């Protein structure tokens, strides 16, 4: 090791001397005059036999073998070039490996022309050199030579001390192995194997002399340039060989050496040995058939070139047009990295993800060598090379230094990121930002959480792939570990204000969509008429004054129109859309509850109103410096709580819908009549709700339809508490007093078509189905239309449920639509859980 290191350091420090001396020897070899009979040398490249007529026609076996060798050489060369990114992804390192191979080929050709004139003209020499050259070895040397740290000479010397012994053993083994081809009896293959042995030796000499000098010279010229640095730091572990592999190579080398010793010398039978070589069997027949001779000539001259040209064109097309479209996906069940290739210009779905496994279609190429153990979770980052997916974990100090210097962790492996998270250097909630890759952040958080709480099996069942987490980040959710899929059905067509709509509803309650759809059918083409009033969103801070006198003065100050104008100006200055409409004041002793109400365009507007209220309080405090802001929300808003103030004064949108159901539809669809439904509505929705002390609950099940549409369209599901406040009214109407007049009044429907969950792809699609996605040209037009559609859907659902109740159809419909057909096995009706004895009665 020390000798190799000293040799490498010498070559690196005496760059010009080594380069000039090597080039001088090359020039001498190229200029040597050759002599021979008739201008043609009689020497040949065989081991012990003459080889006249190298340009003679191929034998059939010769053509087949050589075609196979050429194809193998092209495939191997393509494999090496396409996998150079396993070592480093920078193009300079790839060029370094190719340069070392090219230099070796030039020197090999010069020496071949010096010693064997016929061998120098072998047309298959480039193919064979591609087969024996090691492009990756030069790239490894370049990566070590360009890494930061010690003196240039010492870096190259250290790299050569690690690569030199391995290169020596590899060259010896390769020469002995390729030399076996000289025993084949196929003339062309024998001569090519001789050239290959020479090429291996020359490539080895160039690698340990000329190439280190050139590498050091180029590194000196480009010193200080950032782009010369490899993707990941140089580590000696990357260059150290596997001792088991080295031992196997030595055993193979010894065995092959014995084969050569027993095959190269002729032995007589008198001495107990066999005379001749292994190739005699190939020279026994001499075919004179003219037709067969012509066929062999055509095959050897034409068919092999057709095969080679076809293969070369296919590889070039694949590398140029398809190589960049590789993508890595992970099967979280078996932790296997799978390579997916999308065909250019094709819309074919190339892979599908089921509930528990990742199913790759026939067009997907899977590398079975990429199986990972339980501790290796490779990255899906498009900027990561495949080598980084299985990178070895570096020490904590080094990883922490990289993180602090870069601010992001794109160059750290998954295990290194997990290590930093576990040591509290990276906040768990900030993984997406630190990694600059939302999907990778979610995946690593899943891994950390599942290991920390022992929930690996459960987390694997939670889907997370095929989701755009960039829209979730800093908008919809934190500490994301996946998503929950909720079925979306549609009810309709439901005609509202003369236009038919298909209403998307996300729910897991069976029979809900079917029931609402029945109500829409009963409404029919007569449709629903709606009226929408934009009340505005509210926020009510709680402020405290020193005494009731000061509180009264503050209230009187706000009641003044000029002072209110100042508050409104401060409020409106915080947003382009928020416009203050009213400040309603509630009093409790010396505490004031200032209920700011403002229109907010097509947004639901909670954040807008909160921001405006905060700015208005700052202005108010300049006039009342002794005022103390207790809370930005004093529950007088009132948000996400059933409250009479919302029922009376409204919040968000106030919507009223009406329709008339004909006696024919009542009988045909609902199997009932107007008198029965009117009587049930009075007793159930009015008297029953009053007896229960319900606030805004004068309805059958408005919350069902509101929540289903809220989830489907990206609204805040928690706001169904106030938004579901609804008064359902039914009256007998018509000339014959047999039609049913129905209204639904919803005074505090809080919806928006921009912001929040509406930015997500699925929720945005549902809004687009309704034609209300995004902001309208006229502010609040889309949100008002959404509110009217929700109220109309509530009306349809109310009708259907009331009909089911009077006909005793509720239980039957739920038994049909809301009972899972899956038989749950292993459920104990009696057992002990956490110290409690559970007794479950028979149902």
C-alpha cells in the first residue's frame, strides 16, 4: 500500500515529466519502421502457431462467435456509461473515466502496430477493447483526486494506494481469463483475445502512470472551481475492495494459470502427456460445397454487421430518448425500489398502486438487485442519483456540518436525515422544507413515527403516494404522514335556478347519496329557487377597560359614524377583498365584545377578518390606551359552535331555497302525500327540536348534506356545526291542496371557493364540476352560488328522509345501503380490555 501511495504521489507531483515521457514512447512506437517479405510481416499474434490469411473468409463458427462478442461489447459499454452515476453524477467525472479508457486504447493500438502488424488492422479491436475496459475505475480515481482535503499529490497517492492492488489483481485475473479464448480454435477469436490481453496490460500501465499525472494536472488547472467537486465527499471505504471477492479472484487466477500451463506446451504420449491443443477438434472438416460456402460468406460479411448496426442504433435511441424518463418508485410493503419507464408520447398507465402493494405493469422494468432491508428507505427526489439512494451513513458531525452549511438536506441520505431528526437537529414538522422535497419528507416522517411508536404495519396501510403535498404544505395540514381516501358520489341532476347540477358528495354513510338523489328526482325539472344574501364573516375580539365608565365611553366612541369610518379604513387596508360592514358590540361589565362583520369576496374569510380586526384594535388602542385586548376571539363570533347570534344575525351566507313537489311525485316517488309530510315536519322538526332546546336544529338531517359537500369541495368540515343550522318548513299548497311547498332557510352558511382546502386537486375538481372553482369576476359570486347549491341539496335530502320516516323505510334503506358485506372475523362479544370487562348483548 505504501509503495502504491508513493508511486501515485510521484506521478501527481511530476505531471509534466510523466506525460512527456509517455507521449515520447508512444511517438517512438508509432514511427518504428517495419520489415517483412513482400511488404507484409510474417509475424502473428498467436501464442505458438502461425496465422496466415487474417483477411480470409470467416468460418461459420467464427462468424457466430464474433457477432456474439461484438454485441456483448456494445451492451457492456452501454451498461458502464449509463451506470457511471453510481459513482458520481458530475459530467467531469464521467469524462474522466472515458478519457482514461480512450488513452489506453491509443497506447494499445500503438504497441499492437509495433509488434504485430496484422493485429493492428483487426477491425474488431474497438469492440474488444470496450469489452475489457474498466471505465468506472477512472471515474473512481477522479472522484478521489478532486475531493477536498489534503494536498493534490497526497490525494492522488492515497487513491492509487487503495485502487492499485485491486487493479493489479483484476488485470492479472482478466488476462488469464481472456487468454483462455486463445484455446478456442476460432482464428479470429484467438487473435482478438491476444489483442485483449495486450489491451488489459496497457490499460493497467496507463492507469498507474499516465492517468494520475493527467488527473493531477487538470485538477490543478481547475482548483477552486465548485463544479469540479463530486456529488458526495470522498471516502476511503468507497475504494476499499471486498476481501472475500479478492480471495475468490486469487483462487480463480491460480486455477486459470494452471489451465494455461497445461495447455500451452505440447506433451508426447511417451511421457504420459497428450500432444496438441484443445482446438484440434475445430479443424477436422473442410467443406467444399459451393452453395454452403456462399451462404457462409454472406452470413459472415453481411448478417453480423446487420445485427451489430441494429443493436447499436437501438442503444443510441434508448439512451437519447428514454434514459432521462426514468423514475424510482417504492413499494412500501416490501421496501423495494422499482424503476418505472414511461414510453415517450404514450398515455398508457404504466403502474398502478393498490391498497397494500405496488403493482408494476408489463412496461415497467424492475431491478431485482435494488431490494433494501428494513433500514434503507431510498429517496424519490428527482435530483438524487441512484448511488445516493443506498449511500452509507456518515458520522453525525459531518452530517450536521453539511446541513448547517447548505440549509437543506438534499445531499444527505435518508438514514442520515433520520439520525439528525432523532437528535433534534431537524424539526420533525419541517422535513418537507429541509429536504426541499415534500414527498420524501412525508416518507421519512412515516418511517420515524412508525418506528418510534411501533406502528409499522398500521402506517404501511395508510396511503401516501400519488399526492401533491406541495399544496398541502403551509396551507392545509402539518406533520403529514399520508392521506385518507373518502368515496365521492353524486346526486342529481338537481335543477337550481333553472340550471341542472351534479352535486358531488364525499361520505362514508351508506344511503345518504341515494336518499339525496331520490329527493332531486322528486323535485324534477321544476327545480329549486334560491335567494342568497352575503352577510359576511365575523370575528369578535374581547377587550377589557378599567371600569364600566370607560367601557361605556369606548362603546359610544365606536357608535359615532366618523369614528367608525376610521375603524373601517384601518380594517379595509389589510385586504383587497375584506370590507367591514358592521361592528356589533356586546357588553359584559367592563368587557366589550366587538363583533366585526365583513364581506370577504369568494373566500370563506376567517383569516381576512382576523387580520382586519387586529389592525382595527391597534387603532382603537391609540384612543383608549388603557384598553387591554384579552383575546382576538371572544366566542361572540361565534365560530364552530352552535350560537343564537349566528341564527339571528347570520354569518357567512344567508340562503333560502324553495320548491313545490306535485302530488303525483309525492305518491309515485315518496309513496306518501303532502298532508302526512306536513304533519310529520311540524311534530318532528319544530316541536321535537324545541323540546330538545336545539339551536338552529329545526331540520331532519341538514348536517349530513352540508358535511358531505364540505368535504368534497375543500371547506372546513368543523364549520358544519354552525353552517348546518337550518329551518325546514313544509306546507300544503296547490289548487287541490295536495301539493307540497317546501322551504329551507340557512342563515349562517360559511363557504368559500378560494383558499384553504379548495387548492387541493380533488377538492378543486369537485368545485369545477359545480362551475364555481376559484374567484369569480364579480366578488362573492362563486361562493354565493356554492351556498345556494348546498341549501338546495339540503332541501332534497330533507324531503327524502321525511318521506322515509313516515313510510318506515329508514331502517330498510339503511340495512340495504349502509351495511357492510364484509364479515368481520375474530370479534369477541365479551372480553377484557385495559382492565375493563366488556359485556356486549346479542343484537
